[in-house]
């Protein structure tokens, strides 16, 4: 049975699959697999992972593809291994070896001491082998042609960085790092290797957390796409309400739901209730009375002002529809 024709109702489904990306696939490969095997026409992902990386990859379907930009700023946690003494042109094990330096064993005391130098706010230049675009062209395509272009350093923050273990060889060590968006682990690994005086590159990388999304709650890609043998993909589908549960909420009276559209203003008299605190110009989820998230919007007042507002004054404006009414 052709899976795409077997699932004609997927066009009405909106939500997210939290996928544990397997090694060897690009993030786009995962998107393609979900599209072809589960019958969705609208699929997107948040937070690109390198082919050699595994771990948390949010995959959005239906109208919820519009939510990917909302989670873009989430912090991430990575578990990664650095092989010291060898550098590559990509900063990871998939690249061409540039240099090798012999040494006996890692000086663990020195390594642990210098790690604090990599925490805090800093500026990092994106590597040439990355998906960041320069004049519309991904940097990795230029790098494959042997070109190197000027890249602007970006502000990042490393909240924590710790060494977990050292391999018996004494040349590879494992680390866990929690960092802000836009942080390239490969660049951090190269810098640590340089600081140790021997160079280094990433040999394994796993994203354990993406904001509130954790790898222990993710589904493997094979289990997701073979779900029709059991209960289908439904048990793995996160609703928009669950995806955005950390955002404040405005619930709308049923009579006003037909008026919800992109750009619609929501006056105070349409509101059933609110939950969570919000300030002016913050993102809120907009739901029906039962809590089904139908849209996200931006507030035009703060929650502390609601009781004093004239009932006709707009409280929020709809920005994106994320589910079917």
C-alpha cells in the first residue's frame, strides 16, 4: 500500500515530531523521509544538525511549520567527543586531515583548568563548512570549491562546559556543553585543541536538549515512519499546544473563533481567560476554550493591565495560524 495515498487526511494535521536524528543523514534528509513516508506535503525542521550528528531534531508538519522560527532561539545541550592531536578542514571526522601531532596522553588537569575560558559571552566566527549563507550561497558550497570568504563573528554564550570522561587511549575526551543558538560545537572543539597545544576535531556529536525538548522524549526515524504497523504516527505527534506550552496563553470564546485569521485583532471582550504572565509585544499562544492552540500572536498590552482595560481595546494580534479551526 502506498503510504502517501493511504493518508489523505495529513493535509489537515498540524504539529511536530521530535525525532532522534540518526547519523549519516542531513536534517533535510529527515524532512524528506517524513514527507515521502507519512504523506505530508508541508514539512520543515528546526535547528540544523550535521550529517555526523545525532539527537534532538524538531520536525514540523502542516501549519505548525510556521512555528520553527519561534523555537530558533532556544538554548541547546550537546554531548561531544574531541580527538586531540589531529585537525581537519571541517573540524570534524568527515573532513580532510590537515595536521597530526604526536603526544603521550592528555593533561587532564590542564584541560579542566582551561575549560572555564570557553564559558560566558563570546564572539564566534562561523566555520566555512556550515549552512550559513553568504550572498545567498551556503558557505559549505564555497568551501567545497576551495574558497574562503570573510565571515562576521556572531555573539554566542556558553553557559556550561564540562569534561565527562577521557578514553583509555588518553587522546579522546567527552564533553557536555549547554549553549545559546548559533554556537558551532566544531569551532569550540578546535579552539580547545589549540589551547591544549595539539589541535583537535569532533569525532561524535549528539544534541541532548533543544530548549524544553529532550532526546529521551524523541522517537527514532525508523520507528516513526514504520508506525502504521502499530498505532500509526499519532502517538508521536506533538500538538501545537504541547509545543508551545511554555508560552503564555489567551483562550478565546467559541463565538469569536471564526474571526481568527492572520492579522486579526483580539479585543478583551473576546477573551475567555488567560494563563501565564506576558508583557507588551510578547508572543502568546491563542487557543479555544478547551485549550487547543489555533494561532500565535503578539501582545499589545501586558497581562497586568487586563483588568483595567476597556473591553474593546485589542489585547493581541494574530501572527500565525498553526492548526485547523
